[in-house]
C-alpha cells in the first residue's frame, strides 16, 4: 500500500563510522521475529534527542531524558518492538532501567550511558527478562553494515523498512549520513508513534547538536500527520560520531550550513517515508499554507485540513469535493480570518479565489489532480508572510481495518 | 446502521400551536425528492438561533444572523437540502436574499421576517430559481401536523428521521415541545453539519429565549462529535409561539425551570439522535470527564478522546485496546497533567488507576463492555471539580465508504 516509498538497495546504504548495530529475537510479543536492536557508539559520539509531548510519556522516554540529562556520554541504544512499556507506572520504569543496566553490564558502561526505546502495545507489562536474555545475541552480531536489517527490526505495523543514506564532501572529508525510522499510524506532530535514528560521521559539539536536533525535528517529524494521534513513545535521536575527521563546533564553521542542509533533507525524507507507509494510505499529500500572520497560524490551518476525516476520505475517493477543504480552513481557529481573501490551489489548479469557487474552475481539472498519488495543495490566507508545510495522507477502508485488528 | 435511534410513531408527534409546515419538491440536486421545507409561524412567536462558528459561514447563515438582528419578528423559515450555498460569495448571498424575498412576497411579510437554511454540497451555486418555483407547492400544503414529514424532508446523508415530541403540564397549561434535527457527518461542537428546530407553544420573552437558546445548544448540539469536522451551515433554532397561554418572561417565573428542563431534554435527545445516526456508527459512546480544573479543560480531554481515530476504530472492533484512551488523554493539551492521578472506567470496569493498568483489571471485563452498543466511559483527572459530558460514536469502514462516495 505504501505510496512511492523508495527502498534503497542494501548496497547503497553507507555504514557510519563509529556505529555498530546488533539485532536479536527476544520473543517480546511474537516468536521468530527480530524485535531487539542494539546500537553501540564509538567514544565521543555526540547524541541528542527529541521526545513525545504526550503527558503519558512511556517509561523508556522518561529514562532516555534522564540519561541524556546526566551528562554522561551516550554509548549504546537499545530498541524493542512488540511492547511500548507505556502506562506501566513504577514497574515499567524499573523494567527500562533494568534493561539499561543489563546492556551496561555486557558492554562495560554505566547504565546512564544507555538509551532505551520501546514501541508496540500500550498498557501491558514489558517482558523484560526475555529482552535481557536476548542481549548477548544482539551483541554477538554487532556490525557496522546492519542498518538495513535494523530498519526491518524496528518495524511494527510498517509495511516497508524506512532508510535513507547519502554522502557528501565537506572540507575535503567524505561525510556519511544514514538513518532509519519506523511508524505508520498514531502519527501527529510533537510527535508520532515513531522512532527515528539519524547518524553521521561528522562531529558536532554536543550543545550545538542539541539545538540542531530540535530544528531537524521541527522540519521533519514534527510536520507529518496521519491521524492526529500522538503516541506515548515517540523519539528522534541524532548521533554524530566525528569519525570522519570533520568537527563542527559552531554555526560559523563553513561546513555547518551544508551539513545541516544534508541532515535536514535526510530527516525530511525519513519522516515522509512514515506518511508514505501510513496505515492504509493511497495518496501522499503536501499541504502548504502561506500568507499567514505567524508560523503557528499557518500550522493551525494546515493541521485542520490534514486531520479532517472528510478531506481525507475525499482524497481517498479522488473526489474533488473541495468545499470540505474550505470548511476545514474555516474551523481551524483563526477567529478573525477574512475568508474573502483566501485562495486555494490543488496542484496547479486555482480552485477557490477570494473565498469562493473560482469562476474558471472546472471539476475535471480538480479531478485530474485528485487522481494522482502525489498531491500538493496550496492555501493562501492573505494575512501575512508566514508559511508552513505539512505532510499527510488520505484515509481509507484499510486504515479502519488495520486499526480495528491491530491486536488480534 | 443507526444505534438505538428511536423513531416515534407519527401519532405520537404533537403539533405545536402556532406553527405550520409545508413541504415541496424543487429538484435542487435530485429529482423526485422532497427538498424544501417551509415553516410559517404565528404572529408574536419568539425566535432565537445559534449558528456555526466556522469562518466560512454559508450565505444563509449570514442572512439568518442579519435578519435576527434586524429586530423584526420572524414569521417564516425556509430550508433546502441538496446544496449548502456555502463558498458561493456575493452571488450566494444574493440567492439567499432572493429566497427570503420570494417567501415574503408569497406570505405577505418583509424579507427580514424570513430565515433561510441550506444544507448539502459546498462550493456549488444554489439553483435559486428552482427553489423559488417550488415555494407555492410548499405553501399549498402548510399544515400543523407536518413535523414527521419535515423530519424526512430536511435529511441529507441521514438514514433515519430525527424527531422528538413531548408534553408537560405547567401552571395548568398543557405545554408541547416538538423538534426535528438532521445531520450525520461533519459533526463537531460549535457546531455540526446539522440543522435543529425546536418549538414550543409556551411563550418566552425574546431576550430570555436568546439566552436560553445558547444554553440549550451548549448542553446538546455543542456536545456531540462524530468526526471533528464543523460545517459552514450549522443552525439551531428555538421557537416559542406562546399559543398555549403560558408566558414566561423571566427566570424567576415558577414555570421557567421545568420548562427549560424539558426543552433541554428534548434538545439533548435531538442532538444524540444525530450521533446515533452518524455515518457508519455502530456504537453510541458517552464520555464523561470529571475532576478537571475547568469546564474547558474537561472538554479538551473529552474531545481528544472522542476525536481519536485510534480510539474510535478500537471501539468499532470491540477491542479493549485501552492504552489508546490514555494516549489521547495525554496529548489533549493539559500540559501540567499529573498522569499518576488519572483513573479510567469503561462502563463499571476500573481499567486504569493512578495512570496505569489497574491491578485487578481483566481484559475480559473490558471486552464485555466494548461489545455493547451503548458504551460509557468515565475519566477522572484528579485535579478539580469541573466535569463535562460529550457524545460520540465509533469509526467504521462504512464511514469511509459514505464519505468517499457522498457526491457520486
């Protein structure tokens, strides 16, 4: 079902010097399934993260935040699928901590140097002993070229692995950027049921990496939405090993701008892949809102349109029932919106001008755009200079089927 | 598909003295379909209305508001289905005004004494001449006992007519309350794609009726949600003819409280019928949020749960995947929520206590409640004394089918 989701060949994935990945079968929820992924990071790798804003933050998210705040250098990441360890209270926290202790003991680290991640069903106890028993198996196969396998082993309802990899030359250094993500439903800004791991062998000063990671998230994972549901476990981690020899310690460094540009493109691609593989999606939709008074206002309108079940089902049906888009703009919460200044384009077709059906608009033109698998929509509010772009998908029978049957 | 939607027999519908209703076939969108409904009100009937908060207010909504504000006594209502006359700009406004002028001319009123209503497809021009041509036919069959037929003639995607009727004795007067509503999708507070007309032969002072109408809306039509979409045309009208002889001019009148109680019950029932007939609904769900710091906060949490596609699909599947409810509570926007104080009941089953799975909770108990057609959920936030109740439904394959095919 995935919409134009490009899966690179295994050969085209560049390992990131300083990062090894091991994979294991722990039987967390189902047998014979790779459900544990371990990252080992070379010393001096800078690591930063952005996490869910859901108040029911899962235990591993709480532990991640504490360990990142401890000031100790992060040296390992451990990810399990099958169980989110969320809504599990004190015993869930203890399970995440126990996992970190076990990884630390096997890799000769402190528990604070380990970040735990869980994704899967909420409100059920994590079978932590099975997870820990599988760790030696993961350590046994730690390899730099396991990114493709890792993209598979972190999947839950995903139908396709999500992986990006690119190289560029900066200041005479060949720089690698490789990342993976997972997530297919319960996707909303700030953030999705998603895990994203982006790594580079460029070096970035830890404080700078923290700032950059938030910016990257805001351009990518915080701009995708499938169904408006924000999960308890969302995590986006950026790792900079420095093994390429290039070290960027401030924004004035000549390599800073091109490096961030490349990281942003990789993060956007990873995030878009989640929408392309969204549960039941048949269309990939880009919503651009411009001429808003503020970025916040532009996002409000973009999300109102992106979350409208009526708009999403109309896209599914390729039905240019575009009044539904106007209705969503109207209820987005811009209370002083002058609708007579609103223009709406679907692809290159001007559908509505000055708040009403454009005189030259023909339904056949709207229909032509709606039938494409990649659809872009532009909404001009006529109020200011701010603009924002959000990525979403349509809403199909299949979405209902998947989510009605997820646990059965 | 409707969930426990009681349709009273035609005999049990009490006409409201002072109100006659006529119905016609104008062929607005489809031939051989009753699509025009005309209400004629006796002189001195007090009329008040609450309208959509969508910024794209349809032309008839704008005309209604202007005519209600003109101070002239409202004497007729004209409703068409098949076309919403929304997103139609100046020509749409002219069409609504022309409709009022035609009704006024035929009934010897001023145009300001007529309220127009339209519901149907957005962004297409209203075939106003066909509407006007049908008015004599509607006037020809003006009758007090046409409520049941009117409940049918205002339907769009509704599968069932929605009508309530009751009588009570106040101060020795037999008081009648009868109302109809329509709406099945694009339903959200403030308000739904809904039209609601509630009439009584009690008399209410105009200013008091205006206040009461807003209160009634807040207890009923502003507490239902199907898909989070708010339409351009929502209107709720309350009419008090005074023909019973009972006149209530202030809140101290001994009949005020029982009259409002009866009107509220009728409005809640009319609103709930819309959810019961919601597109594709198989379950009727009542969400009660209590121990909130404010009514606004309680509503925020209730709507987050009610709008979550993941929660709604889980209800459709009778799958007690109740972590999805906790996740929705967590992202509702109560930024300082202490999740360790949150309790959640499904029916009489305590599912989560202190923010985690209740130790005695058994999935079989959750499953038992989920399988019912009427489900109630109680969420206690442990923060204060405010509470609110919202009514919604589940999310099924059928919802997608209906909305993907609406115009075809």
